[in-house]
C-alpha cells in the first residue's frame, strides 16, 4: 500500500523552514563563550549580553534567508539537491515575500546594533555593518562569497571570532588575549557546520558552477578540512591548560575544568566517521544538525570552564 502524501505546509511552517532552526545553535554558542569570559573577568552585563545574542540569531536568520533567496535566483538550487527543502525553489514562499522577510530581519538587526553601538562605540559599528553586508553577499551580489570558495573564511571570522570577541567587548569594553584565543574553537566548529553542508552539496554545486571551497578541495580534501577543524577545536583547551600550568604557581588540577569540552569528543569522533562513510542526503542532513548541536554543547562546556578560571591573572598574559 502506498503511503498517503504528506500534508502541505502552512505559511507559518514554511517560514519556520526558511529560518532553518537547526542552524541556530551555531549563533548561540559563540555568544555563550563571550559571556563565560565576561563572568570570569567580573565584567558580565546582562543587557549587552542579551542584545549580542539577539543580534547573532538575527544575523544567522538573515544569512539563511539570503542564501535561500539568492541560490534560487542565481540558479544554484536545483530540484535534485540533497539538502532540506528550500522555500524559494519549492514556491512555498514567493521571492517578494522572502525579500521582504530578509529586509525585516536586517532592520531588526540594525535596531539591536544601534543599542550595541551605543554601548560599545565605533568598533561595534564596524563589525556590525561588515557582518550585515557579508550575510547578504555570502550568496548574493556580483561576487557571492560562497560561490568563490570564501564562505568558510566568512563564517569563521564573523560567526566565530567576531561573535565571541564582540560579545565580550560590549560587556568589558576591552579585548584580552584570552578572548581572541577562546574565539577559535567556536569558529572552528561553526565552520565545520558549513563544511558538512558543502560536502553534501558538492556534486550539485559543481554542476551549476558554484565553486565552494568543498568543490575546490574535492570530497577527500573537504573531509580533511572537517577533521582539522575538529582537531583545532579540541586542541585549544589543552593548550590553554598547558600554558596556564607552565606559567602559574597554582596547582594543575584546577585548570582541568577548561577541559570540559572534551566530554563531547566521542560525539565529534562519531560525526567524523559519519562524513567519511556516507554521502547520501539524509545522513549528511543528520550530520549537519549534529554538528550544530556539537558546537553548542562544546561552547556551553567551554564557557563554564572560562567562567571559573578566566579571571586568573595568568590568562590575561597569554
């Protein structure tokens, strides 16, 4: 017996699909790391922290909407794609509505940004404007970043480094060396999410001339990129513990809380096996969601460790 067809999506469900909620943990994790740093340094401020979180979520949503819109307009999305349903390609949301939705999200981001600029001054203005522009030209404009192999760099800089350092800065109004180092793991893991996405789409992207870094590296090189990003993420806490122990008279044991993210190492190893042994759409979509969850879980544990020990003088001289 043939299964009955799935009921059509409502308009609200279509918009929820366009937002891509499975990717939103990627926006939360770096902010939590910035908050953990601020708590450890005794400079935590609730309103700027919440505003940074709202801004990060809105920029992630804006990037998702722009990607759905421009990948359809430019002909990159085809009916044979392995990824989740796209609302523009499927006609669930008209291009006009999707464009208006993108404008609305960017307007809300601007409102949040004005408050953060009031708190943090011109550095936040520069970061915010650059992030909003790149969220759109990631897929749109005459030189889309994603189609020229620059998407990974953009994600690492803005959704990783800038998100952590910016969150810390709007609370502390300064940047410490530790904040720069602590921004690396979230940046690595969020970039890993994009790597899984591009590995899944490598064949369809190659056919339509979308030269992502995955297309340029090929499947083998892309899997190596994913592996190196994981290695980098898990190496940073070890380096911090080693450096702190080397330069401090304090006992070694207290610093081990910085290794809390290593509780997720088995999940990371399982993800690596998945992308090395499967390339079908459903498995890669599952790996994508699991990588996003890994980035959030890792960031929560890393933030806890930083909140306890980032205030020690040794870390401000790393």
